[in-house]
C-alpha cells in the first residue's frame, strides 16, 4: 500500500483533514427520525448541540440543495435524502440479489425476514421483507438496534477479531429491554461465543417481550462475514424449537445462496 493509500485508509480524527461544518451538517440530518420527523429550528439546534444560528445555516443550505423543506416553523427531510442512502445500497452488489431471496424466504416461512450490517455499536437494517409486524416500533431500511441485544448483531459481533470484539463489548451498557435480556457481560460474551461456534444465533425475548429471532451470517468471496440474515416471529405463535427446526434450515440455505452469489459475481 502506498503512503497516499495509507493516509486515505487511516482512521480520521478531528484535526486530520476533518471538516467540522460537514460533520455538523450530517448531525443535523441524523436528528430527523421516526419520532422527530418534523422539527423546529430550536429543536434541531438542541438535539445537535449547535447554536440556533449554526443550525439555521445548515438547514437553509440543505433546503437550497433540496434535502430539507420547511413549512412555517417546521423543517422536515425530503425524499431526495434517499439519494444518500441509495448510494450505499447501489454500490454494494449483495443487495441486487438479496431482495428476491429474502422475499421468497419470507413467503415460504410466513414470517418477516431482514438483513443487517454492523455499524459501530448498532446493526443497521439494509433490507426488510416484513410479512408481519413483529416489533412494537416500526422497522424499515436504515433502522438501527443495539448489536448486543439482537440475533443479527451477535452473529456479526461473533465474526469480528477477538480484540475488536472485546473493545466493542467493553463499551456496552447493558439495559433491561425485555424479560429475558442478558444481565451480565459474562452472559453476553457466552451468547456471542456460542453464536461464533454454531454459526447462528437465537434471541428469545431479549430485545422485546414476545419477539423471537434467529440469524445467520452471509459471507463474501474471502470468507469474511459481510452481513447477517434474520427471521423474526412472535414467541406465542412459534416456540423457539419450532423456529429452529422449521425456520433455521431454510434461513441457512438462503444465506448460503447469497454468499455463493457474491462469490460468483466477483469472479465475473
């Protein structure tokens, strides 16, 4: 790797080619979510930790570029903001093949299917085939959940080098989210280690009461895990053993199909 390439690939921190105004613009965009779809200038500034003047300049810039619109005192994102997310999805070859596979699996099992990737301490859902509503909060593409509390997250954490995984786990703040949520770091580490050994993970009412999920890895051409595929159901409808017996083999087959497609596509 050349010195120039090393500089590009090195992790950046404030002071090393860091453009603060750009970072602040992204923080303004991230303040808009399911629970804050429309916000006043004051609300945006408060959630970003910016002055009203600074937040106003960024919002007006985003409005000029077409990413934000205003109605009276309220600001909201426009559909153009999807261009930013689509740039990621369109640049990743997996998603071109994954949707029909996920939809077929959802139809076969009559359950919801998702694919997620790891981003920091969270999993981000990049594909959803939501046959049924499972979680109380609506989940869509781009939705985030804490990696430690989800089946997809544990599969992805299990795939990391030990040092990286331990660094992430040391920062986890365990919080009781449901009746079966893990209570200790040791219990969490044991669950992730089990996921690493068996190449799948079952989470039984740890994220939310009544929600049962099983996830498996999707690998790239070099064998590294690039994403996790998940089937979710209601525990009252599908007991854990039934999900493992009826759902897991089909989920594993679908993930293997996608992994093989990634290998073949790269060869082409």
